[in-house]
C-alpha cells in the first residue's frame, strides 16, 4: 500500500465531553485518549450511543470539548481553554446520510469545494474532479445527478468530494450503514483502492466489527457511555485486501477477539438502557 502521506497524525489526549453541564449533565466522553499515525486507517468501534460520533464531531470542529486536548500534526485544535476546534478543509467529514447537492451533477458536486475555497479555477476544479471520479470508477456517471445513480455510486462520489480538498484526515461516520451486505463489501474494496491511490489518515466510526477488521490497521474499541478507550487491537492482515481475506483463519480469529471485547460493552449498554426505561 502506498504510504506517501503529507501529515495527518492525530493526538486525542484525555478528552471528556459533558452535554448540558448545568442541567442534564450527560457525560458522553470520559478521559478518552487515542493516537493515530499519519496515513493510518483507524476504526472506532463501540456500542450505539456510546459517544463515537461525539468524538468525531469534536475533531471536525462541530462542537467543543469539556476537557483534554486534540492536536493535528502537533498543532492544537482544541483544549480546555479553547474548547471548540476551528473547522477546516484539513478535516473532511462523510456522514451516515447522503449530503450531495441533489441539484448538481456528481462532477459539479465534487468540484464545488475547491471552487468555493478559490483553491482552483472552475475549469481546473472540474478537470481534477473528473480525473478523481474516473479513479473511483465513476467516469461514466460523472454528469448524472445523485438521484439518477445508485446509493453506492453516490457514496463513492461523496468520498471523492471530500478527498479533492486534499484533507489531512478523512472522518467517516458509518458511511455504509444503510447498505446491504453485498454492496457494503464492494464499497469496502473500493475505499481501499481509492486509499491506495490517495493515502490519507482515515478516522472511521462503525458498529460493524467485520467492517472494522477488514478495513483497519487498528481497531479502537470504545466503552459504553461515557466513552473511553477500552482496547486497541492491531489488525495484522496484509494489504491489499479483498473479499478472500474474509474466509481466512487469521480474520476469523480477529473476529472472535474483537467480538468478545465489543460484546461485553454492548451488554453494559443494553443494561443501562433497560434501567433508563424502568
């Protein structure tokens, strides 16, 4: 796998987040620490509602933290004194739900960022967008609108739209959650192909443990809320990876290891939910 990467190391140190500290006092994150190397695909896995998206939003600059600090390539993004990071094209987000402009073609969606940021002229941005869509296997549908293509094609275009901005980190919040198993498997392989062409640090949130193992170099398992780092598992499977790795003994053993750790947290989350409903 291509390892050329211009920065993108992320340091999350002792981060906590409390929503409504004067009222409900809901603690989403507690003393959470993760170090992600430049160019790493780091998968964040944990129970639903544990605080994974809260952490991603703090990195992206969508909301602040209560304590701790987050740094990108050593530069401070936020800390207790500066709770909210400034948003920027160095951190691009792809959410669970599609965010393409329905009135723009895939080509114009992808070219939009560099044009608005005045990083490229419209002609240059569209030329670059067309090249990148071609690399993602979307050249034939570049001039179609999001509603005219499959969900998988639209999701690929969203990832290309994020990458055209040359971010240091790609923040993915369960981008394939609504897809069927077969489409998801194809999307996984496609993401790795895109990554091989354009390496970037990937911070990927998921509930799917097989997805986490197939894509990641490390899997960070989070506790139930308030989320903190429970365990970090190295994924010692060589790249490039394709569907054949899913039937390997090494993959099966990793699934067993990850499942045991995640299952314990899922039981805690379920028990907490039952108490809340009681």
